[in-house]
C-alpha cells in the first residue's frame, strides 16, 4: 500500500507551530514582566504624588498659620533679642507719662529666665498704668518685687514738702526667655 500522507509539510508545519508557540510564550512572559514593572512604577508614582500633595497641603497650612506663629514667637525673647525686649519695656514708659530705665539685667543660673531691674518715676497714676502695661505685655513676666515710694523734697531746712512725684523700683523675671 502506498502512503499518500505527506510527511515533509507535516514536519514543517509542526516545526513552525512549535516556533510560534515558543515565541508566544516568550512574549507572554515578557509582557507579564513589563506589567509587573509598570504596576511597581505606578505605585511609586502614586506614593510620590501623594507625598507632593501632602507637602503642598503642609505649605498651605504653614502659610495659613504664619501670622499666628509670628505672634506666638513674639511672646518669647531669645538671648539675641534681649536689647529689643528691653527697648520695648522702656518704650512703655512714655505711654504712661513716666520715666523708666533699666538698671540691671541678669540671666539666671538655671537658664529659665531673665531678671530685669527697673527704676521708674512719675505720678502714681502713671506708675500704675505702666505696671498695667507691663502685665499686659506679650511676654510672660513675673514680678519678683516692687517698691513704690512717694518722693519728698526738702524745701526749707528741716521741713519736708510733699511733691506729687512717685519713685518705683521693679524686679521683673522674664519667664519666656529662650537661650
């Protein structure tokens, strides 16, 4: 019997089938790897985008509270801000129509405050107003001591004449001092 089945086209077609199958499997594996890499890159991109959004939100929040932060920082005097602090305290005296001067400034040993000694003179109402202005200053102050005395002048030898001028000595501790 004669074999009519062609073997060569079958072999060629089988060979082409296996080549196509290997190419398909290779491309499928490559596509799968690329898909994993793209998913990893996408998650990294999303985390970076979320991080940038958070940074923008923080910047916006900082801009919103900038005024309050600046106001809060004015309540604390740093060691480099001692002179402006003293100028502010002395600047309160003209508002109360008195004369005031700082006579001593000491940084406390335990670094939790600044001790300021002041002399002031003027009317009793002016001294009281100055004391009120000091209490309402933006700094946290503790009044250690206060000595208010009425000034007496000698007009006639041996006689004292009262004058409506008062002298005060204040010892103030600045609690909101950062060194």
